DNA sequence: GTGGTCTAGACCACG
DNA sequence: GTGGTCTAGACCACG
C-alpha cells in the first residue's frame, strides 16, 4: 500500500497518513490483523520524522483502527467498532461538500455516483 | 440568517462562518444579490474580531461566492461559476467520509439518504 | 493550583500532569471556564518541554475536559460529558486496588472512607 | 484459574498476568501454599515468551505474594505482609478514579457499591 | 500571544 | 526490534 503526502495541503502530515490508512483498511488494502510498517520504516520511506508517524499510530490506536503490540508492532484491529451512524463531524462535512458541489452545478445523481464509487 | 460558532470545534472561526455562508447561499437563505452584513456588524453581533470576519469575506470573494463594492458592501454573486464537477479536495474528503462511515457499519443507502437530505 | 511531577514514577510526565488537572477540575480547584496556564508558561514553570505540555492539553481536549481557543488558550469546559458510569478500565483498576488492599489487611470500611474522602 | 490477556490493552502483558494472579490470591482462587504453573508451562499455555512470565514471577516474589523453591517451583505465600494500609500509589490511583468517575456523574454510592462487589 | 505541527536526535521498557 | 516518551528548538496559522 502506497501512502502519498501532499506537501501543499493544509491537512497536517500525520493526518494525511491517518486518512490514507483508514481508507486502506476500508478498501481492504490493509486486511484485519495485517501488520503496518514500523514507525521507523514508514518515517524513513516517507522522509519524515518518526515522531510524526508515531503521532499517526497513536491516533489510529485511540480511534480503534489499529493496536500496537511490542512484539509485532502496529496491526489492524480484527474488529472495528460499528456504531452504524455517521459522526456529527462527518455529517457537517458532508453537508458542506453537498452545498459546494450543488453551487458548482453538480447534480445529485453525480454525488450519488461518487458515493457508489467510493463505498 | 443565523450563524453559529462552535467554540469547541477545531475548525477555525473564519472557516466556520465561511462554511455557513456557503451553505446559506446553496440553500437559498442567502439570495443572489443579497447584501451580507458589514464586517463590523457581523463581528459585533458574533462577539469576534473584525479581522476574522474580514478574512472570511476575503476568502468568499476569492472563491467567487460574493463580491464587494464600496457602496453596498459585500453581496452574493448573481452567477456562481458552474464547473459542474466536484473539486479534488472535496472528492478526497468525500472518500474519507465514505471510508470511515463504511467501517462504522453505515450502509450505502444511508449515505445516499444524507446526500438526498442535504442537496 | 500546583502541579507536581514525580520523576521516579513510571507514569509518563504528560499523564501525571493530565491526572492532576483532572483531579483539579473534579475538586473545583479549576473552575469551569477557567483558563489553564499557557503551554509555554507551564512548561517553563515545571522545567519540561513545551511538546510534553502540548501532549497533555491535546489529551485533555480529546477527552472533553478542556478546549482550546486561539484567543484565550486552554480553558476548562463548562459541560463535561456525564456517562454516569465508571469506565471499564477504571473498574479493572479499582478491582486491582481492592484486591491488593484486602491482601494487605485493609478493611472494606477503610476503603469506603477513602472514597468518602476523595469524592 | 484462567488468566486472560487483553491484547488491545496498554498494560504490559507481564503486568496483566501479575494483576490477575494477585486478584486470584485475594479472591481465594489461588490458596496459600498452592503451586503456580511453571514458567514454561504458563508461557506455553498462553502463547507468550517465557521471559515475560519470568518477569511476572520475579515481581510477585519481590512483592511478597509468592515464593519459589527449586523443588516445587513457585507457590503462594502462606502469610502475606499485612501493613493494614493502602499504598501511596494505590491511594493516588484511587483518587484519580474517584475524580474521573465523579466528573462522569457517578454517585458516591455507586463507587461504594463497586468496592462492596470487589472486596 | 496562543496552540499546533514538525524535525533531529536520544533513551527506555517490553518482549 | 518495537513503540513510547522526551528534549531543544523552530516555524506557522489564527485571532
């Protein structure tokens, strides 16, 4: 799985990595139980500091996506909490995206197509 | 139109206001040509710095949502650029939201319902 | 409010500070809405790194005890989430403490007295 | 007596085992004089490193909960030191737990009930 | 002035 | 070998 940093983005590096790992888990690129690269390996590969990667792993751990194990490093959790609901923050974001897209002349059908594509 | 700041949110104040104005334009709460409150008036009303409101208006202007003229202050543009496409940033955000929601056990249908509701 | 670090403790510094702030909020030493020292001030006062204090504030923020505001720094939240239940982790800890104390010959009444004192 | 490791917990494995053995002694599941499994046996049974179990037994021995002799391996001590007091560390922990629970809206009575249940 | 992010580098406990 | 913590120092966005 390839992780790419957009250095011009306003999204902090540790969050960009976090987002891509979450998307990787969702798409199946990262299977349950699969080991993530070590903090050092990922930092080296991406040319960033280990602290930054560490921050990402701490966040993913706290969110329940991964767990760490001193023997095996970081691994994807087998069972991820299924609340069954979209978080309030994500609802707000979604509303913003729909509003902006609508103003840009995007049809509802095109948005649904994107949902279809990403799901 | 009422603008509400979430003081606990990580989203900067100027961006929260920007987002709510864009959503207001999209929903029709703010009609094309309608005048926005002056920077001073809005800052006073919301108990925030004028610099913050000014930043919001600058951004909205630059994004093509509003225009300013010396006589009438800031007004909603009559014609907003209709690219007909979802911006790359919004596509990325949408993908992230879909991934997270999917992992939380949200069905595709529920996401489509939200699009329906917000559009 | 005075925060003291035990440099011989196994509990990380950022967690020791976090614990003392939580206890300060619970006891009323830190009132709702009250401003915490700035990251820099606290770091200087305690002779530790700003990053360490920053980690504490991030944690307290994520746990819902405080919020940060670029104008006013970090402040105690007015409303803290009331689940009404003891967390599983705290239950486990409590069970461990009760077991150890019991083996040391501490009576149930003495433990209840401590609860009384700390509540 | 069954020992269970929570692989998602931040508590080190050797400490999780230690805690469960102490709670086992307190509850009577492990009687005074009773023999504990050998380091090898327990490590094999739990699928962990012998070094980890060894560390647990060293700690329990140093704390005065068990003793070892070459012939019979590790056994629960007949007489455990009865200081009659709660250790400073446990007092601190208890205070932290009470503070957090109180802030979560847990009543004093509910905490006392837990003491009652665990004692 | 404030918190947030990041680097380069170090040391430590766990296993 | 692994993640976790910490330092000293820097720069940035927000307000």
